């Protein structure tokens, strides 16, 4: 990637895109998520512009709620929140979900997810 102005612009693209997947609510932030259960690794994928959602790859299969439990555990670890602050609102039997993070704000969520996307991209380039 070239240095200079392009690099500066590149850093802010994820923040603008993520706004479609994040919505401030009185309790905290609602996140639109698309999951891929049964993946080889656990992590944050890219932003899905068509669905306005953030992709998450999960290692657990989509059986008996295992993938949903793994998603909630991963989000609690990612955001350093207790399990009671992460609630799966909709999409219990779908790959498209809405998760509510209590006691947080949109800029904080944008920052954490953008960092996780960058870390995930760096790991896939190494392998």
C-alpha cells in the first residue's frame, strides 16, 4: 500500500462502513452480525456491505445453540464485558443475528471491531 494520504483515508473507511451495522439504543449498542458456523478459526471477518452486517467466523457447528453460545463467549472476551452485558436479541436459528451490548457506545464498539478486523486480516496474510 502506498504511504501518505491514501493510508490516512484507508484507516477511516471501516469506521464509515461499520455505522450501517451498529445502532445506538438506550441500553447500549445493537450490532447486526452474519455468522459462518463450522469455520476453521474463530474471529471477526470483514464488513458485509450488502447486508450491513459484520461477519463472524465460528468454529462450533450450528447445532443445539452451540454457535450462538460461542458467539456470545467471543463477544464477551472481545469487548471485555460480563456475559450479562451481551444479549442475542434475534436470529437464534439464522445466520443473520442482532446482538445487544449493554453499557457501551458506538465509537467504542467501532474501535474494538475495527481493531479485530485488522488483526484478523493480518493473521490471514501470515498464513
